[in-house]
C-alpha cells in the first residue's frame, strides 16, 4: 500500500465532489441530509461548523444555530458569505468557538485524518457535539471499493472502520452518544438496480447488521475538572534567629543548634501542573 504522501487526495476529493452530481450521488446526499437533520434537530447553540466536501453540499441547513459556517478546500469566485476556504487539518477558527462540528467524509479524503479530528476537537467547545460521517468498509460499498480498478468518486476514499473512528474520538476525550450505519442501496448507477432498493433494504436493513454504505457517529466533547493536588512546600530561604527562646523547635530542628542559632524554614506554596 502506498503511503499517504504518495496519494493525491486533492484530486480524489475533486472527483468525489463531482460524483455527487450523479443519480447515486444525489441519492446518497439526500439520505445523509435526512440523517443529519434527524440527529441534530434538538441541538442549538451559537455556532455550527460543517467541514464540507464542497460549499455546494451543505448538510444541516435547518438547525437552530445563530451562525452556520462551512469550509471548502478550493476557492471559487462563486463562494458565498459564511464559507471559509481552508484544509480540514488547519481550521482558521479559535479554540472552543463552535457548538457543533460536522465532518462530512473528512477523514476519508484528508491527507492527515488524525490531525483533521484534532483540529475539529480544538475548535469545539466543552460539551459541544461532533458528528462524523464516513464510508463503511463492512458493506457492499466497501466490497465495491476492494474490487474497483479506479479511484474516482467514493472509491478513492479510505473507508476507515467505524470502531477505529470511535477509538480516535475517545482518545480526544469524547463520549460516543450514538453510532449507526445508513443507506442500503447497492453501489451501482444502473436504474434497473436502483429499483430493487426495497429488496436490499429488507435483506440488509436490520439495525443489528451494520452494512449501510456510511456510518454516522455522534459524540460529545467532555471537559473534566482539574483535581486538586497536594500543595508542594519548598524551603526557599533560611532565616537566622537567636538561639535562646527558639521558635518552632522540634526533633528535626533542635532549639539549640551547635552554632547557637535556630533555623526556621519559610515556606512557599507552589502550584503543580
């Protein structure tokens, strides 16, 4: 397998964006929009961020957020307001500034999927929600990717395992609220096969059999309060006092040392990090 540095993910991303104009791509996008709306309809906040495949492919447009921001990797003259041109692994937003972050196949087509998740975690505030959408390798779509001889459209993506993505989120101090798969249509453009979608849903639509084309993970960013630690005491200075009438004498610090003086430690409280 070629390392990530040898793969032109920018070209594969562009091909994937164009693929959404096909009948199968439009059907997938409609299903993903319905899935996102169903999961986030009860959420609200100040800012919503979608790290999008393209600014022409918004997902959660009906959510109750004061500000909705999209990112797109490529600049175009037709880009409207509210769209930031940037890479997914280098978001131009301050930390703890978003209440909801939606990653639309970000890990599938980013050259640095770990960094993309870390950036999304950085800009998300504590107790904020992240939604991650990615292709499911344990599906008919994953099988199609294995046997495909070309890398256009979805077949150029990574198809990372859902369990691996959940592990990455937990390492970033997220708790997984829900995780499921959707879209049971066969990965072919032919209209005659598309008409058999009802049969595929009956065969593969069991919710205990995760064979949907894509998974949708909803996770919440946890913020843990810092534990109070014992104060560390350090003797910074020694103050010499007359020996008679010693103050603070003990077995460790006798009242009458050999030099006729008594030493008292002046303590200073030091924070531990």
